[in-house]
C-alpha cells in the first residue's frame, strides 16, 4: 500500500495570461496540483506550454492572475511583493538552465550569498560536500566547467536549506553526460537527503527517474502519471 503523503504545497485553479485581445495567451489556464514532501516531480511539456510560468508561480517569482498557492498555511497569491520576496528567500531554491552565478565572486562566495537565512554556520561547507565540489570552493565561475557551475548553482540553492528546490531545464545548457551527472545529483538530494525537487524539462525520458510526472499543454495539465518504480537517474537515456 502506498504511504500517506504529506502535502508541501498546493496550487488551486491558477490562471495567468499575457497580452490582450487576439494576442492574449493563457500561460496558465486553470492549473491545480499538489507537491508532496520528499518527492521528485517532473513537469513535462513542449516549448510555450507554461512550465516556467507554473514553476515561477510556485516559487513566488511570478504572480498568477487568479488562484491560490498554499504552502505552510499561507497563500502566496495574497502576499505583497515584500512578503513574497521574504518567503522566497527562506523557502525556495531555484536552479536555472543558465547557472546565473556571479562572475566576480568565487564559488564559495556565490554560495555564501544565500546562506544567511539557514541558521547553520557550517551550511556552506555542507552543501559543497553534498554536490562533491569542496575542492573548487576558491575557483571563480570562469574556472569551472558548465557541469561544475551547475553543481555550484545547486549548492547555492541548497544553502538556504529550502523546503522546495525548483529546477527549470537544469540540464538544458549541458552536454549529455554532464546533464546526466546533474540528474544523478538531483536524485541524490531526494533519495538521500530527503529534499523535495521539481524538474521542468522538454525531455520525456527524464520523467522516468521521478516519482510523478505532470504533463502540460497550452497552459493546462493534461496528465499526471504516478511512477511506482522510478528508474535510477544513472540508467535514464535520452
Ligand atoms: N513575460 C511574458 N510576456 C508575454 N508572454 C509571455 C511571457 N512569459 C511567458 N509568456 C507566454 O506564455 C506562454 C507560456 O510560457 P512559458 O515560458 O511558461 O513556457 P515554457 O513551457 O516554459 O516554454 P519553454 O520550454 O520554451 O521554456 C508562452 O506562450 C509564452 O510566450
Ligand atoms: Mg520555460
């Protein structure tokens, strides 16, 4: 029998549109979903289907026009910008396709930037250890490979000990093998460290390593697939 799952975040009837009249696009058209504690969730869909809009809404980076996003007893959609920024800082880790590290800072300084909210003085060392890059702490981003930069950006996201890690095309800028290493890293965060991770991707095969797959098209969720037997990231091929 399936274990009772604890809901970490619940989105209810989200709507978001861009443009007006004939040019109006519904990026989110009545989207509802739950994210469970400790799961690895993949959001799949073709370009323009609304994946990033959804992810950014769940992380408080974007505000839907209508709907509710409940997390820890609060509704993100009702928060003002200041409250939302503070919520995001404390609770959400973001990983982007394009690493977004600050070129003038070392890897360690980049990670330390987000560490102030965690309340753990050893957190920077801990997250470097988690992504296996302790020996690169003093390097600048330009002295690191793409895969290493992405691991640093994962470490940066983890340094605030977020409830939820949201990854938008985390392998998009990487070659096949390096992309796979990042997936193995993300999988380890869920399976070994009990984190909750959401991965947005175009790549259908990546869904096989996750506990659930949510498929999107034209701003709508078209399918939710439960994966009782996720494949190890190492053996996912695309
Ligand atoms: N700031 C914006 N202004 C106008 N339209 C936007 C804006 N952001 C998104 N859209 C539109 O909303 C729809 C959903 O976009 P979104 O970026 O969420 O798609 P996506 O699934 O992440 O696509 P991709 O895989 O290419 O990243 C698209 O039609 C897009 O053109
Ligand atoms: Mg996108």
